[in-house]
C-alpha cells in the first residue's frame, strides 16, 4: 500500500470510530459534521475531523501525532504509525492504545 492508500484507510477508520461512538452514546450526529478529511502538505498530512484539526501524519515515516495548533505537530502525543492503526482505539477524544492479549 502506498502512503495515499494508508491515509485513506486511516481516514475511514477514524471517521467510523468517531461516528459510532457518538451513536452509541445516544447522539444523532449529522454525518457531514463529523466527516474526516486529509489535507496533504509537503512534509505532513493534516487529518481533520469536522472543522478542526485532530492529527498530523509525517509523510516520510507514517508516524501519527496529535497537534498543538492547526498545522503544528505535537511530538509528545505519538499514536503509532499508519501501519499500526488497528492497535489503537480512535473513537475517543484522543486515540487510546488497545490492551493487548497476553498469553498465559
């Protein structure tokens, strides 16, 4: 998969998880209000939820970070890579690492 396909998979996963959480909590969200978009830059891709920036992806490595302000990466908030998106729960305000099953 190339970077654009990975970004699209991330966008779809983020949108679905966010939308499903709101429905599960009893809200009736408008589909377009919580839509996720990816805006490509030279070094980073901005991932927006609705009208707000949420995550930034380093295009060279696929690392996913939170943001300090729109277009400003927050290296202290690292959420894996585009290759590890299934290891995270994207439904919450920020991503949460899923608990791994430890073999007994």
